[in-house]
């Protein structure tokens, strides 16, 4: 901490005022956080948000991510990608570490040609020290989206090693000879794993591709944020649509249901639910949307269940759960919906034919914050918390014998887990 920062902090303590400047605000911010001066910390973050430009947005983006300032992170992200060409000409861009560059340059729907050109610029800025990263970074470029003529004209910029040369040659072969491309089954061809954050940022991942990285979709958060401002919402993908259910709006539970079409990029509203709820369990079965449990404004957990029929465009009340679940988790296995919550001793199973909820065994070691997913005809529970300690066990439920078995362990202990079955692969 230099003398200028100490002087500014002392002045603020005695006068409750401070003149923040772009060149020093980050040092003042660190000192304010050290001394737990919340008012000054908030002022620094507001100043950073007001001063966003091409010269500082990447630093602000990194700081906001480290400190968990979601709204500023979102603003800096949108600014950086909206002004991508300008940002990539500034010194701040060339000072990015390999990991920072990888997260930024491959983290949005930027044209593959722009990514290629700016990656080469970053590499050439310090070729001696960055030579070792070229193949790793090159492997993430979407060469399938590049014109083969562009690849040929610019291949000399990246063919600096035998690995890079072979990679470029293989992609040229991919373009020139379509018959040699690996065949994907229809279920794999367009499969993507997606998540929507509380700040309405939306990212997708193609796990089976040559470039398994999360891609930020800029048009989606901008569209959603104009209408869907709810927190604690539930999200599910049904065909080519994202369905956003309930949540909290101005401290009140919401009945709203929004539908975002991933093809047309159009956001529309579905009829509101019968009951306002947050933290609801959502599932798709036989082309219908099921909304299960959740929480009311006063913190009371619900046992109510309702189903939306896309064909009839209306909601239908269904039999309630046997008892409310805290922070409910649901999964579909073999045409049945399974529901369970924190600290449960049993789980409920819904049959759409009999329209009844039946109780099943839930004899597992973890007590809360676990993830639930249905994969290949079995129900899996992943991670969770037990006696204040995160778990790394994965347990499988046999629907025929009504028994649980520990089958493996995660590489990392984790709680507050969300997981989904994708192409018969468990994703956390």
C-alpha cells in the first residue's frame, strides 16, 4: 500500500469524501476491502462501472469475477464483447495471462476469424514466452467456421511447431474432403449443455466437440434482462426453448413463466402458474412441463404440483406431494418423476398414468445440497453435504429393487450441486 492510498484512506475517514481516479481506484479498492470500509468499497465499484472503456474493461471484468460483483461483471462482459475489436487493440489485452486470454477470447459468440487474428496478435506480443501456449490455444479455435481460403492464407502465422502444422493440415482436410469427417448420430449432433446465471447470462457447452469450452451468448442475456428480472427462478430446456419459471420479483414470489426460443431469439410469456413460487422443481415428461413444490414469500415450502400443456396452452393442478420438500430436486427416470429435498428420509415418485405420488426409499449418506439426475434408466445423487462436510460420493438408485448403492466418487468434494444427464453422460 503506497503513501497516496494511505493518504486517501485517512482523508476519507476524517472527511467522508474522496476523489477517485482511474489510475488509482483499484489500489484504493483493495485497501478499502482490507479495512472493511463498506461505503468506500461500494463507491469504488460504482466508479469502476461508470468508467468502463476499452482500456480497463478486462481488468474490471477480472476484479468483479474475483469479488463476486455479479452486476458489474455482467456490465463489463457485455461492454468487452460489444467492443471486442477495440478492446483487443489495447495494452490491457496484450497483458492478459494465458488463462485470462482463453476465458475472454473464447468466451463469446465472436467470429472465428476475429478470434484467430487477435490470438495471433497476443501471441506475437511476447512470442518467446508464449510459444509454449500456441498449440493449446490454437486447439480451441473454431476452424470448422473458418473459410478454408482464410486458413491457407494465414497458416504461416501459427504453423510454428509440428503439432500446429498437423492440426492445420487436419482442418484443411476436414474442409476439402467432407466424406472423411467423423459421423455423429442425430442425438449428438446438436447436443449442448447450457446454464443461465442469476444475472441472466447464458452459456453453452458442446462436450463432445474438439473445443469443450463454455461460450457466452450475448444476444440472450440482453433480451432476457429486459423482461425476466426474477431471482431464485427455475430453468429447463424443452426442445429448442428455454422455460424460465417463477422466482422472486421485488421480494415477492412470481407466477410468471417466460419462454425463450433459442432459434428465433424471441422471448414470450406463457400463461402464469396457479401458484406463485420460487426454487421450484421443474421437469419435462411426455411433452408437458411439470412444476413441483417450491417456496412461498413467507419461506413456507410447498407441496403443490401443476402441469402446463403446450398443446392446450393451459395449466392443470395435479395431486400434491406426500409432504413438502426443502429445496426440492427432481429428475425423470423411465417415464416417472422423482422428487426429493434436503434432509429427506424418503422421496416421492409420480406416475402420469395413475396420477399418484408414491413414497420410495432415500437411504443415502448426504443430507442436503446434493445434485439429482436421471441417466440411462437409473437415478443418481451426486455430492452434497453431510454433518457440515461436502461429499464426493455418487450413489445410484435401482428403481426395481428400491435400493441405493454407492458406485463411485467425484474427483472433488462438492455441495450445492446441480447435475443433468446429457447423451447418457453425467454433467455437474
